[in-house]
């Protein structure tokens, strides 16, 4: 049974059983206890491969996109005391979405469609419900796989797997309008297959994992115009691996010291140390994990990594050691096809003196890319009542 006042709440999306697990996490031990299982309405069919989730910047609302017809997104209110979810309604989406994210104002849902090759922007009302139709649709981006916005809410990046590019866009949060940056895109190696992206918490670097070559790229972000400059690409697989790779997800620790990437053929996580000045990567090691690790996350204090197995229907908690190595703590049964992880954390002493992300981003627009969790981080944060909410995800 879950603790009465959870220190950290973990949400796991289960695409096969179409439900979200809410779990209480002990921030000292990494132990997980089930709070509830919430069904995601909208279709009678499973959500193939994944059920991407997005968290609002104030941590009051959670959105889950269903990838089977009719394509919809379910919006939920988060109870600030228990972490339980209350269904607010469903809205139609323009396509099957592989990735979703909420902008920094909480007014816009940005979605990347892999099968339909498009990027859409949908408004979100004051009650936290996604609205239809989309205010903008960008087409002709085959196998678009991930969309992220910077902390200043001015720059948006879209990984387009089939075109081997990262699309660079300017964003107007007042209207939700996306326009091309100059240049409009930056190319990867041909056939690399850009998949997921993650910001460094200092806002100076963006990292990319490539699906079909299983590499991770480091990019410098121009502080003036938001364009990218390639710094480095590193392998996540050993030279003797001869099969076709299928890299999936990547995340940066809240303190910005380490980065981890997942690969599905070998069911491994590869860890890297990040140079704090250059943003470049040095490999720490490879660690076996759940079967087909499509998604994983790092909890807000950076002590534990949670890895889900799409084909094992389990999640393993790992302790992140001081040198970046991963040590398994415990395995937990999930629903069918777990694939996406988010976390909300109660306020910690260090954060009590830290202003909200929106204020920091306005004052220092190039300092934070994704507001740190508890003293550093991967996603945005916000305060509500006496709790602090921070999140992490997969896709």
C-alpha cells in the first residue's frame, strides 16, 4: 500500500492495457508503492507501441495521447495531495502522435506524428483540457518523432527521423504560432534516424539519440538565435554489435553530470559523463535493463533511474552512483507495454529558495533549457500549494 503523503509520485503509461499507474516513491530508498491504476478512455483498442504523456508546467494536469483510432488525447487533473488523476475529457488529435509536450505557458500542446509525418499545435483551455482543432499543422515531415521547447519558450526543435534532420523553429507563445528559424534545419549523418532529444539543465546544450545508428549527438545552442551547432557524436553500442540497432530514449540527470541512452535490441542503458564546459560526452559503461526499453526516466532528485520494458511489462529502479554507474534496486510489475515515465516530487529544502522556472527563464532566457528537478534537471517545474512538481518522460 502506498504511503499516505508521497514524497515523489511516479506516473507510468501502459500502452497495451491503456492505463496510467500512479506510484509513491520513497526518495531515500527508491521503493515504489502503487497508489492507483487509472484507465485512459477514448478507444477500445490498445495504443500501439506507446501512449505518450505530457505534463503541464504548473504540474496540475497530465495529458495522454492514444495512438489507435480514433486518435484522441485524454486530459487529467492531478490531485495535489495524493497524486491521483481525475479524467477531464478527451479531444481529437489530427494523427497518431509519437510524442507530446506542453509549452511553458501551459496553453499549447505540441505533438509529433511519426506515421503521418506532421507537427501539430493544439490549444489548452484554462481548465487544463486540450482543445480541437489544432491551431497549426506542419506537414511533410515523415517519421517526426520528438518535439521539445526551450525554457525561454522561444525555440522549438523537431526530430524528423526519415529526413535525418532536426527542424529548428521559432515559437510565439501568445499565438502558438511556429515559424522556421534560419537555417530551418540541421542535418545528421545520412541514415542516422534522429529520434529523441534532451536539454542540458544549463540550457547551452541539446542532445539527440539516433534510432537506426544508436548514436548520441551533442549540440551547442546559440544563445542569440537558438540555432544548433554539432559538437560530437558517440556510439552507444560496442563495435562487435552487427545487428540493426533500435535506440530509443535519452535523459540527462538533474545536476547535468550524466546522460543515459536506451537501446532496444540489446536491452541496455549506456551512461555518459558530461563535460560541464564543453558539453561533450565520455562513456561510463553499459548496463543491462528491462526487455525493450522504449522509455525511462530519472527522478527529480537525480538519485534513481526508472527503466520500463515494453516487452517485459516491468519497471526496474536503479540507483545512480556518484560515478554515474547504475545499480538495480528493485523490479516492479507494470501493466501491458509500459513505455513512458513522469514524476512529481514534493518540495525539498534546496528548492524552497528557488524561484519558479517561468521567472528564471524570463530573467535568464538562455540559462535553463528544462528547469531542473530538485537542484538540476530534465523537465520544467512549478509550484502549487505546498508541493513542488517536477517531471520526467520517455517516448
